[in-house]
C-alpha cells in the first residue's frame, strides 16, 4: 500500500497499474514546484492548469497536473526559438529509444519500471502540427 501513496485511498478498487499512474501524477500535482518567474520553490496548483506562486503571486497557465508538460515545452521551442516540429519529434523519439534500451538492460536485473507518458495527448500533437504549419507559411 505504501507504494501507491495518495492513490491508496481507492482501497481495493481499480487496478494497481492505474493507481500507480494516479499516485505519480498526484505527487507532482501536490508538491510545490519551481516558479519560472522568481525561481523559488513556491508554485502551487490552484485549479485545472492554473498555477500560482505563493511568493511573487505570479499566475501561470501550465499543464493540467504539472506546471510544464512535454507538449508545452515543445510549443515553447517552436514559438520562441523557431525550431521545427519534425526535428523536435525526432529528438523525442531518439530519447524514447535510448530510454527503452536502458530499460531493457535494467529489466534483466530488476523488474521493468513502467514510465508513464500521460502528459502527451494525441489531440495536442495535432494542434501543434497545425500551429507549426501556420508559422512556417
Ligand atoms: Zn514566483
């Protein structure tokens, strides 16, 4: 039960892989995060995708359960640095492959730890594609 942390409130209901994902998300969501404006560890989630710094009172629109998501940082790179969507995707795929290789090595020693990529949503990928297409025109 200690492994499931906050998700232990569900008791015997739902499957343990699901509860582990919930626990993982809630750990990030409930912890105070680093504020991008003042750099202090005081960013708190106040509502869905709304993050507020308790020190400098900055309100940030971030991810639903984490202040910065993989998708969000991708959009930032496209808009602010003018990088191309396809290049970023290639980079992410490369990282994924490397992670998988490392996991395969660990698998022989330990049980495989499943990393959840819950923050990458298909709908967002499509909208980023549209966005990068519009920017390049
Ligand atoms: Zn702040």
